[in-house]
C-alpha cells in the first residue's frame, strides 16, 4: 500500500519539475501560458475560436489542444487564424507536462505572446497536473447546472478565473448564476467570475481585458 502511494507521489514530482521547465521556457520568450479545464462540451474550443483573434495579432497566439482522438479542434482553431497543435492522448484523460513540452517543441516560442493549453475535457484529474501554466482558467457552462461547483470543488479551487459559458441559454435552462457564485464563495474567493457567450459576444471583452491585464502584469513594459 505504502509503495503504491510513493509511486504516485514521484510521478507527480517528476511532472512538476517538467512543468517548471515549460514555464521557464515560455517566460524567456515573454509568453503568458494558460491551462483551460472544464467538462467536455462546455465550449472551450468555441470560446478560443471567437476570442483569441480579438487579442491582437492572432499569429502571436498558439493553442495546444488535448483530446483523446481527432484533430478537429486544432483544425477549427487554425481556421480562426491562430496556431494550433493537437495533442492526442489516446486513452489519457488529462494532459501532463511532458506532452506540453513536446507541443512547445513544435512552436517558435519567440514569435508568441500567448500559449493556451486546452486540456482534455474532464472535471477530475486535469486539476492535479501542473503543465507549466501561469494561470488556470476553468469553464462552467449553463447546460451543466449550477451544482457542478459544489460537486467538483477540486476543479474550481485552483482557478484564477472562472468563465460561465453559454450564458445566452441561462434563462431557458433556468440556470442561476447567483447560486453558482454563492457556491464558489465557499471554495474560491480570488478568481473573477465572468459570464460569457461565444454566440452573442456577451462578456468576451471582459475576458480579453483580463488576459491582457494578466500578461501586462507578468511582463511590465
Ligand atoms: Mg475542444
Ligand atoms: Zn486523467
């Protein structure tokens, strides 16, 4: 029993060391790195498709997209003008730092300001793996229901910003942003909560402003 626990701990330690290297490499190039986690289908790719081109030159953004199979999400992002690298995890239900290292190897980091890592859609284990990001972005979508915040605290606790997506559907789904916010207060008081809709554009400006402010804070002019 003890042995098994030691193995798990050392895997996580090795991951953390590689993640720290990833972070250093990106900092040397002036990159803000983000790790986006959420349930499958909460609108990660759509949000990135709609919002990253608004950050300025889309060529200065790259997305590393984790999915079990297919290159569909990377293709969508390429069509939006950003650079995208698909990482297929096969059976793996989360990204780890080594996979991100390989993704970074395929990019010209000096030409980038933002690297967005779109994690595999999964509300549990991605939260346990540092990938070398500076900030964690967690999405909650209105079709999932407010109760996900209370049910998956380990996902929402480490969030630096929480985006409520598909907010245009809130009324029809009787989703209460107030309930989600009050549950969040119990576990995370520091992350801003931004209500967005990739369909109507609501809140996208606030999300873009947040990204720009965080990068400016990390690399003051
Ligand atoms: Mg996706
Ligand atoms: Zn996993």
